[in-house]
């Protein structure tokens, strides 16, 4: 029987406890983060590829306030719970934790993942310095996965807006 995706949505405190269990059992945790506002094929492939780098995967999801701060007042398109639910419904995702700040340095420091993954538009130099310091403090490996061409939430929203004006 499949697990209810809502059960994979955790608080940071729950995730820290889960992380400790993973560490004790020798399982490698992959963490990535983002807004995941309109889930698309690019996200799905990215999450599959990132999950294959370790044994389990946790997504740090920007909260509604965090997305607004980063993307503007019209975002997010999809509310926090439903973005988390959609992510949690993917087999490549084992857990989802939302965070309120514009960056997730505190969460990365608390979780100390084995592997951290970002999309191909990032390099180590483009990572937030506080997040990078948190990853370095935990001895985390950092990987960058290329984007699937033609898939971007911002571009999808632009195409929708363009179609509505016709």
C-alpha cells in the first residue's frame, strides 16, 4: 500500500530526529531546496537524479512568505501545503520540510546532509555564503545537476500569461 504523501511532510524537529536515525543506520541523506511553485517535468527529473546520489532525499521547501520575498507578491502560485504534498507524492522524495527564511542555512546546519544538490544554473561560487558555510561545517558533498531544457516555472508562467492575452 502506498504511503499518504502528507505523512512525508515534517517539521524541522521531526526531520532532525529522522536524520539521526538515517545516520545510525548508515543511510546517506540527499537534500535540495527550492520553491517548486509549479511542479513540472524538469523538477521531476532533477529530483530523480538527485535522489539517485544517496539513499533518501529531503526537500527543503520555501514557505509562502519566503517565495514572496524571493519571487514577488504574485508568487507562489500554489500554496505551501499543496506544493509540499505534490513533492511528497513523488517516489524520489522521502520527506519535505518548509522553511520561512529566504535561505535555508539554519536547516542545512541542523540536518548536516551527506549530499546537497542544486540545479545547473548554480556553481559553488553562486551558492549563498551562509548556506555554503553550513554545508562545509557538516562535511556535505555538493553536486550540481543540469536543467532539462525548456522547463522553468518562470517561463511556464510567462507562456500562460501570453496565452491568456490572445
